[in-house]
C-alpha cells in the first residue's frame, strides 16, 4: 500500500487495557466531503488508471483494471452516491478486498490516515442524504467537517442500488 501521511491529530493505538481505543481510517474526498474506510480494509491506493469498459455493467461500474495480474472491478463512488460521474483523468482509487474479490473505489482524492477515538464515533445524523446513510456506518465530527465512515459491503451492493 502507498505510504499515506498520518494526521497530526492522530494518537498511537492504545494498548490492551487502556480506556481510549482508536480507529484508523484512510480518508478520501468525494465532492468536497470527507469519507473514511477502516485502514485494515484497504489493500492499495492508486493514481489514475487505465480502465477497460465492461459492456452492460451497472452505471457505477467504470470497468475493470489489471493490478499486478489480478482483475479488479472499478467502482465510481460518486455515481454510487448519486453524484455526477468522476473525472477519470484526475481521480484516485482505494483498493479494497470484499469477499475475496478486489474492488477499486474511484474517488476524487485520497487523503491521509487518521486515527480517531472510538468514543467520538456517532450514528448517522437524520440530515444525512438517504443514499449516503445507506452506505455509511456513522460519522466523526472533525474541525469544520464530518468524516462519513463508509460501510464497504453495503457500498458494493450494486444490484440493490439500481433497484432503489
């Protein structure tokens, strides 16, 4: 995985028996909103990639790419969240493993690794867009922004997204 900067506000993971536990997230930006994926779910971070089109794929599936000999399905997270499609020339990807398959989550920008106290985690606010709440585990309130924690298995339920 690429070396991502660790946030200056992050603290070391606590040792067993310590009262404050931390969750670590790879952050990404989509339409000026900060999202996070648990760092242990992330396999790789990629810059713009050449993606082969897959006929008859759902709109949020950009196609497939070859990552060190493995076929990876590229998913446009902007489209999955009901936003306009990504700019493929400027986008980045976070590669995750889901049920033994690799998926490249194409986003606007990949940020840093943040370590946040478990005690600061909150449920989704009622004002969160329903399409976003559907794929969110919850939020963290940051200085002047929210970090929406993505639930990767729900994000990748592409067939249900089309039916909704």
